[in-house]
C-alpha cells in the first residue's frame, strides 16, 4: 500500500481526531464502532497537540523477569523500527493490562526512540519520567502513569497487537490528540481531508442557523430534515 507524502501526513495531522472519525464514516469502510481506541488509553500530554505516524508494534510485560523464550533482543526491536517509514509511532500492547506495573517508557527510552525517528508511543501500559518526556517533545498515550519499570521486557515485535480495543498492524497510520487515538485506513487516507471539509460544511449550516437571528423552530426542523432526513 502506498504511503502518504510528507505534505499529506502533515495535513492529516492537523485535523482533530473527531473530525477525522466523522469523515471516515462517510466512506462506509468499517462499522462506526471500530477504528479508534477506548478511553482507557488517554493523552498524557494533551498540550503537545496532534500526533501522527506509522505504527511499529510490540508486546511487553513487566510483572516477572524475562526467561529465554520470553525475551526479544532490543537490537531486533531497532531493526523492526527501521523497517517502517518515518514518522513512527510505537504501539505497545502490555500483557499486564489492566494491572500494569512496570513502564517501558521513560527518559532514556524516549531519547532512544526519538533519535530513531519516532514521535511518540501508544500503549495500554504506563509511562513515567513525565517532565523529561514532555521536555523532549515525545508524545504519549497510555492507560497509566507509573513509578517503576519493574521487570519490563519485550516479548514480541512487529506483530499485530490490540491496544485499547483497536487492532494495530505494522505500518498502520496512527493519529492521536487530546480526544484519544485512532487509525486511518491507508486506502482512504489521502481523501480524508476533503471529506472532513464536506462534513464540516454541512455542520456549519446547522451551527450558523443556531447562532443566527433567523433561528426558529421551523427553520431548525427544516435543517434537521436536510441533515438527517425524516
């Protein structure tokens, strides 16, 4: 599947997730209950604004020391990261969820992954070293804020994961902001901004009516019929 140009990615990044979700509905490519993460995965740094990138996936755990058959080399992890184009978003499924205990993310990992062209992480696990991550500009969406890394280690990399109820594959387009995290299907991604404009133009008619001196119940009903039918 073709990747977006840098300009297309930036255009998409600037659009709120809510508007992107509305636009995706118009393509009828999935049920309206899919394509986004549940609210357990929330923005840790909402002031950082919007994040977009191609997913690099991994599975982690932290509640017990790694064993020979449950440990992936960090070098293999680097190779997996570099197999996906920039900008990259690390999507980590924590097998300890909902009882997460150890954070993969902190100052050191944010610096390492930032140097590898990663703009942030999405995980149903936790994060720590918030001041340092914020100063670095490394975005994070997570279920918890934690104190320790405990026994955290990689179990698998470059595999399909499920985080916040959303299935994510390597290379998926991930978009996040203060509202949460979603994926944007590759085959419609380039057309989403235009669809956003069409939806917002239709909504603007309703908003303008509600704020105008010409507002009346009859005009409202007419506009509701136009928007929703019935």
